[in-house]
C-alpha cells in the first residue's frame, strides 16, 4: 500500500466529498489520503480538534462566506450591514484558523468568492460601504492579513478555479439538491492547486527550467538565417509572443528558478544571438548553464542537470518539437516535459500557469539564486583553467561565517531543512513552528553558515543542529546547500561542531546518518571525514584535540 | 435526424458525463461505459450524491451536445416508478424520446 505523502483533512460548510474524490483519484503526486470534518461543523472542528500526531497532516478549510460570516449572509440579500461588524467576524474566523493551524503541517484556505450569478448592486457593486464585491474583497484582504501571522497557512485563490469551468462553474440544481456549490471542473482545478501547494511545502517545487532556442525563444533557425533575421519582437504578433515567453522565463528567475538551455545549434552562433539581438529579454547572464551542440538532447539535459547539482525531478523541459519532448520523456522520466503547441501565442500563458514552481516562502536569497548560479558558472570555468582542486580551492578565498541561531534567519533555515536533499544527514523536515518549538530546549543547539568567496556570496547555505546529552553531542542536522558542496565547507562545519560541542563539556560527538534515495553524497563525506565509523552508519569523534579547520577556509565565528 | 444517430449522440453525451463523474469516484464505484450499466436500483454502485452528480452532469452534457434541456431530477424518475433511470440504455432511450419526439 502506498503511504500517503499527505493525510488531508477537509473541513467545510458544504458537501465537500466531490473535492475529496478528485484529490484522492488524481494520479499526480503527492498521494493524498482524505478525511472529512462533519458537515457544517467548521468552528467546532477548528476549536476543539486535538493536535494530530502525524507529521504529514495537512488540512483544507473551505467555506462559503455567508455561512461563517453571518452578517455577510444578510448583505447578500441587500440588507444593510455594518462593515466593521463583518470585519470583526472575519477576525473571529481567522483566530479559529490560527488556533487550528498549530496542529497541522500546512493549512490551506480558499478565498471567498461570489457566485457568478450574483450581480449584487450592479454598477454600485464596488462602492465602499455598499457593494458586495467591494465588501468581499475587504473580507478576503483582512483574512489574508490575519492568516499571514502563521507561516504554515496559505490562502488559495478560489476565483482562479471558477474561470476554467465557465458556465459550469456552478449549478443551482446541484446546490439545492446536494449542497455542492461548484461544478466538477472547479473542484478538479482546486485539487491540482492544493496538490501543487503541498508539494511546495514538501520542498518539491521545480528549480530549473531548460528551454530550447529555435522556435521557442525566437522564431526561425538562427543557424540558417543569422541572428538579425530572427522573428523576435518587432511589430509581428509572433515576434511579440516570443518576447512575452522570454519575459515570463525572466520572471521565474526573480522567484529563484534557474534557467538553462539545451539546443541543437552551433554554440557560438546561438550565444551571439543571445548576446546581440536587441529584442532579447534574456541574456547570457540569465542562464545558469547550457548545452548547445549537435548531441542528443536527453544526454545533454542529463549532463546539464548534473552540472547544476540538481535532481531530474527538479527540472522542467520546454521544447517545440514533439520528437525531442518524447525523447526526454523516455530517457528522463522524472523531468517534467511541457507540451507546447506550434503557435507561440500561448507560450507565455503556458509558462505563467505552471503550478510546479509554487513555494511556501520567497526569501531575498531565492531572488538572487539565478545570479548565484551565474557566479557558480564562473567558478566552474576558473576550476577548469586552474586544473588542481587544491589550487582552485585556495584561489577561491573561501570565507565561512558561522552564527548561532538568529530569529531573522528562521525562514531561510526552514527552507534549508525542507528543501535540501543531497548533503543532509538525517533529512529532518520541520515547519517554522516546529523549529521554534525545538529550539526552546537549552540542550538543543543550532548554527548557521554563510559562505562567500572571491566570486560572490553563496548566502546562508549551511545548517548544523545538535543535542547535548550529558557528555555526548548528537548531530540532528548537518545540511549544506548543493551550491556550496565540495569546497571544504563540510569540513569547516565539522570543525565548528566539535569545537562548540567540546566548549559545552562534551567528550564525544556522534553523527548518525539516515539514508534516503538522495543523500548518498552526505554518507561519502562522513566516510572520508576522519570521524570513526562505529558500525552501520554511525560516526564518532572523541579525539581530545578537536577537528582541524581546512587551510583553504577562513572561519569567522559570530556570537550574535 | 436518424433515430439511430440520435440515440448514439445521446449515448456519447451520457458517456462523457460518466467519464467526468468517474474522475472523483473510488474505483469500486466507477461506472462502466456500457449500455447495460446500472445507474439506479439493484446492482447500482452509486450513492445518492453520486447519482445526482451524474444526472446533473448528463443534463449539462446533453445541453452542450444537442442543445436540448432536460430535467432528470423529476421525482417519478428518481423513485424508479418509471424505470427510465435503471440503466444507461434505458436512460438514453428516455432522453431521446423526450427531446426528439
């Protein structure tokens, strides 16, 4: 039996079993196991349900505004109501959601919508203090503001689910007979959004988009026409469509998504187009890497993914040729391959509508990730020029700054805990709330590491957690972002671990590796680290003189 | 329109509705797209919610495919007195007669 990645509690004031059916039946990940709160017992469920014990317990609370906000229900029938009373009721509902959220991994709350047939006050419907549309917008904004107090509550835009359903978004007969307020397509769209959201909270959002060039980034074949004759921008709708596609990809880079190119072309010719064409939105510096040659695209894609230290399941592949898409699907089944039509008019919309990039947080580091990838490419080039690994490491001039836990880093720490796979000792996943709760114990210690070299700043990329039990320190978290791996930062973290543990009176440090399908690099590090292997996957350091700091690294120990 | 063709058009609309409903049903409750599949009555797999969902979906698909409006939520139909809702075949005949005779 497949273990569910999410045990999902559905709480509603309408018949929600249809939605549950779509969640369970949809074959795409994550696998959800659904349970239902009692019909119409929303507040009772939110305020009296004890905290669940499953670490994969999520919930959806989907309500109709007139049910949980009583004065709004009267407004729907043109009764005069006091907006402040309504906003107070929203606050009461928000308080209940905030209480409930403490007991789940993630809580998803669809926004309130007006049924399409509700015309309200017509041309006055957006008049403050009168119209229903304006009132509902205020209610949703108040809900959004209040729910942002908890990092594990996410408001989902339900209006987006009604649009694809068109006339079938609602059916009065269905509502009257069964108390199902929406058509099947609405629930289907909702299920896909909730699943994407759960994947995002599990750290499984896609991280890299790899795009083709000819026919996707521009019209025409650059190798045949030269860059000046490409269909890009200008006053043609096709040229503008390609520009719009590039703008959408650029937009993704500002959300922390990396870009790559795999194209059958002459590299010099293709890069010249990227560098020179005046209508190009994307330039060479926007790409974390590329494979532009006449080789097999699947092979090139696999090499590019490995170069960028990512897994194939973190990648989206975009190509206008069905044969190439089929080749990649066959060779790299974990890569998400997007079906693109021959008409470029919809390319931007297709990219914009992809759910696979949904993440539960967006930090300033995320926004700089594309730039970091470019500097990483420069490091890679320097590495090839230098030849010797030791010489390259020395020339990098690596500085590691180590900090004890700081509140300001909570969001980034939570992101590292939940998204890092390869260099991760125990793959301990925690929400922000769970992390802060863990830190309340004085025996629990957490250190973060910021890494920089002469090319630039890698950001906060390392995390070390350990628990002191008498004279033993047990490592709970040994995490390093893949972009900082292999530069002696791991050894630096081990040095600090032993140093800080010994400073607490500890006489031995134990690291117990928990294997996953992705963290073999972590085991390799510990096996080569000099720590004693005591059997199984347990490593121990008990030498009196500490663990050496690598000579290639400057360590700055911050106290605050 | 040729009655055979009409029947087929209605049948395809019903099958489209069945596909739609099956997407939300547990495997054990999903309907087979066969004319002798039981909708309502002994041998049927749908619960009350599923039955009404199916009937509403059929109404919508009929409206889209042939432009006709039909009400399948009539009390007599649902109470099985008529027998028209017993199987996909009987329902197809019922709708065809209602819309085209």
